[in-house]
């Protein structure tokens, strides 16, 4: 399934809607009808951030919500937001937030309890 590429916003919206799926740059390039290197360069030039960073940022935002709203394991959350490897998920989560998912979850619940 190849789609005509209409712009960065369309690509970002596609990622927001499909973050749970395989969103490798080659896969996205195939969907939008571009060469993977060209799509990656185009995205970076337009936004100032690498495409893979936007994908990961979208997935981490979804993971934060699941950490707040569920008691699912870190491994289950990693899988449900599109990460096949929970260790890689933890590393990326820490890169974006400064803490592990477990610490993030604990800190949120402590903050929430103290506010009541």
C-alpha cells in the first residue's frame, strides 16, 4: 500500500495513529512512496529532529499514559506501544524522561497521593 506524500503533518499524523505498528523508516518510506534516506532527510530538514526521534517520542508519550492508567508490566507496556524489546524501551524511556519507567510510575503515584 503506497500513499502519496502530502507533507510532514500527514506523516506525523500517520505515526500518531499507528505508533503501535512497525514504524521503521524503511516501512514508512514504502507506505509514503519514498526512498528511506530521502524521507529521513526530508523530515529532519523540515522539523529539525530525526524521524526516529519523533516515532520514539510518540511511543513514550503513549507509554507514560499507560504507566499512569494501568498496572500493566513494563514489558507489556513496551510491547503495546510498539517496542519489541523491553530493554530497548527502558533505555529510550530513560533518554526522554531521565528515569526508568518503573521510577516514573512510582513518582507519579507518590505525587498523586500527596495531592489528595
